């Protein structure tokens, strides 16, 4: 499958600042502050992913986000959930304002769990508008929808403007093995979410917790994934995320979130 792009980048997701952007902390970051933190780390790509305030911003507020990103030399991507046509068109409008060439999404939302046929019909309807704007849609692999169904939809639609956002960590909950998912989606990947993951025994050795791990210390076979997906050769951006559980305190949670981000960047830059 041919690719559209101008080079592969390492980027940060708003999920890399998950707790610091949330109301769980006493002084949540604004999206502008998250962009400033990103630039300070020497990163020039930021994916605003599942960030609820974005949907209620005025055009003026969205243009202000774009202006901040531009002033810092940061390119933007978007992420949302759901594929209802009106929702996709809303995010296409946001993408145009922000200058974002990619929208990551997921099939299911409360009240809408489209079949493969419905998804094909929706994408066939809206993709001409996305193509005209130069914005691609990347459907993320995750446990609620079998990877085989995502691939069926992508292959039936058959457009350069529809592909996959690879995240093998998500699919483990559906008993899909990461390597098998990586192999299956490889021809269609437009975007990569990079987060490590691990199992740990619960207290008393009764069951397991499946959660995040610092990149390079968990079960993600990053080298295998890169060999199969070839992000540099195929202009696929790698977006850092975390599954960091809340720690004993706000200060410790923020400290560890920042530490995981730095470790992720150091790991990716060393490759």
C-alpha cells in the first residue's frame, strides 16, 4: 500500500500527560502548557488524543492552539472515538483548523457499535471529504473490535486515506497476541502508538494486573514491531503514550509520568 507523508517522527500524545491534563491533579496543565512541555523535550509532534475540551472549543480557541503549536515548531495530529458521519465531519473541521493531517479513531462509542458493513458505508461516504482536505483516518487496534474486522473494513474501502493505528498493547485484553496483530496490520499502518505493558501478580497472588510499564522494560517487542512496520521507511509517526496507574500521591504520579516520557523518548531516539 502506498504511503502519503513527509517523513517519520517521534511524537507525544496527550496520553503522555494523562494525569497532568486531568482534574485529578490540583493544577491541571492546559493544552498550551502541554505543547510547551513537548517542545522543551525537543519533540516537534503532538497528538491531541481523546482530549474532551477540544470538542467544545470555539474556532478562535482552536486557532489559538494552532498558533501555540506553530510558534513552538510543533505539528499536530488528532485522536477521537467513534465513526458516526457527523462526528467524523466535526473532527475533520477541527483538523483543518489545527492543520492536522491525521485523525485516529475507534469504531465503538456508547450507543453506536457499527458492523463491518455499516463501517464500510460510513467511510465510503465521508472519505472523499477527508481526501479533499488531505486528512487520513487511522483506526486503532483495541480489545472491543477484533483486528480482523478492522482489517476487513480497511481492505473493503481500499483508500489511501483509511488505515490502521497500531497499538498491540490494547488487543491483549481480547486474547490477541501482539506479534500476530503486528503481522496482520502491517500493510495498512498509518500511525503507531508506542506504549509498553506488563502483567504483575495481585496481592496474595490472586490473579494479575495488566498495566503499563516504562518503555523497554515490559512485554512490547519493539524491535520486532519496527522490523515489521518499518516506520522510517514508510513515513509512519511513532506516538508515545503511557498506561501509568495513579500512584500514592499527586507529586509521585506527576514525577513518574514525566520520567516515563523521558525514558520513552530516550529509548526511541537510541534506535
